[in-house]
């Protein structure tokens, strides 16, 4: 059974701070990794994907991947109240395998 | 903005009724998916399709069925709804990469 683990939170940070969201996965053969943002009552939307070890930056978001440690993280710089949402980590085993989601971490950014 | 549509958005029905949740996308994506999500819980894959006339069951045991007769349409049917089917159902599609999903707005089903 493939598992993706996230701390459910809430993670509370003040506006302007760096929010760090973490995710671990059980399937060592996993190939691709994704972060989705889900606002309350809304559907998930893709914000980052990462496929190789290291960092990937997109605006205020940085995804970090360490396959040896089976660990992926998302950093949000200069956090804004509009970043308050649940962040879902998702992992794919490659090929025609399907996506496995974690339960998500709720992030609260206070003004 | 993704062009994937789900109807109905909200549905309250009685036990034993047959229901079909509709999902359509205008992006020409071959891959389509149905996920179930309960509050505070992870998304569970219940069905997926990688093209016309191709359907597979997902990780979550489900009493629902799907069909894929046209690329753009991927309906989900419950033959006899039960209170345990009460949940949010999310339809998604992707073009190439399995992980890069576009989600519809969801169908919230309540079975009394």
C-alpha cells in the first residue's frame, strides 16, 4: 500500500514569514511529485511539480525533493493571508501508475 | 483556467435511487479520473480512464461504474445510492503527465 504522509496542521505563520510544508512517501520507486492547493470548499489546483532531486522555484514557491530520504517539501516565501488553504502532497510511481494523495496540511497565515 | 465541468454541483437523494454524476472536459485530454474526498481526508481514486472505451477501477473499492464512450465525457453512475455514498466526488483530467490534474468543481452528494 503506497502511503503519503503529511502533518495535518494547522500550521500557523504570520504574514511575510516563510511557511514550510513537509511530506514523506513510502514507495521508493516514486518518480514524480506534486503539490496541490485546496481552498475550503473548492477543488484542488496544481501549484508545483518536481521530478528530480534538488530545488525547483516558481515565484514565491519552492519545492524540494530528496529521493534518498523519501521526502518532499514546499516552501512559501513572504506568506500572504490568501495562501491560507490546505496543501496536498501527491506522488506518482511513474509509467501508468496513478497518483496517491496525502491528507494535506492546513496552512493559516495571519495578517 | 481548466475547462472541466461537473453536474450536478449538489444533490440530495433518498436511499436506493440511481444517480449519474456528469463530467465533461473541452481540453481534449485522454486521461480522466474520479476521486472521492471526505472532509479532512485524502482524495481516493475510484475510477480512471486513459482513453475511449478504456476504464479501470482505482484504489478505493466502489459500487459505482463509469463509461468512456467519448473523449470529453466521463460519467459516474451509482445504481442504488446508500448513506455511505455521501461524499464529495471530484472529476479530473490530464493531458500527458498523470500527476498534472485539472479538477472540476466537484459534486457534493448526500444520500438520506
